[in-house]
């Protein structure tokens, strides 16, 4: 997905969770960039047939196995993104920090109350 598509998806998720605020837009934009980079790395990883280790020839002409750079980028972007998802209240712990309630507490109300919280 593109950065813009990720921004829309993240805003929609925050809105549905009830954690969206205008001042999160900068954070959402940064997270969208991380997710776009991760998507690009996943495409590169697919091109290597999802090989976690690849053959690399160094300057001296020696062939060595090394960790697939695309996989390293994916792992790094996942770690960075998790912190952003949490800060936006889109993980159970992040949601609790922002709203003071757990996902289970949110579900314990009536169906109508849940719909009101989700603005549906």
C-alpha cells in the first residue's frame, strides 16, 4: 500500500477504536511511512523467494551466506511500527493507556453503547 493508503487505514482504525485525535496526524503520517517501507521490503523479500539467508559475494570474490537484507528491514520496521501502533491505542496495552479501559470492558456494555463508541 502507499503511504496515503496507510494513513487512511490507520485513521480509520483509530476512529473505530475511539482513540483518534487531530494531533495524532503527525504520528500517523510517520507510521504510514514505516508501513510503506515495510511493504517495499516485503516485495523485495518475495523476489528472493522468501529466503532468510542469501549468497553474497564480497569484494575479494568470496561467496558467503548472510541474512537477507530485506528480512532485516522488515524486522526493523515491525519493531518501530509496534511502538507507534501502541501509542495510537491500537494494541490492547496502548488502548488501555489511552482510554483507561480494556478491550473486554469495552465489549461488556450493550451493543448500542459499543456502536456509540465506534461512532457507527
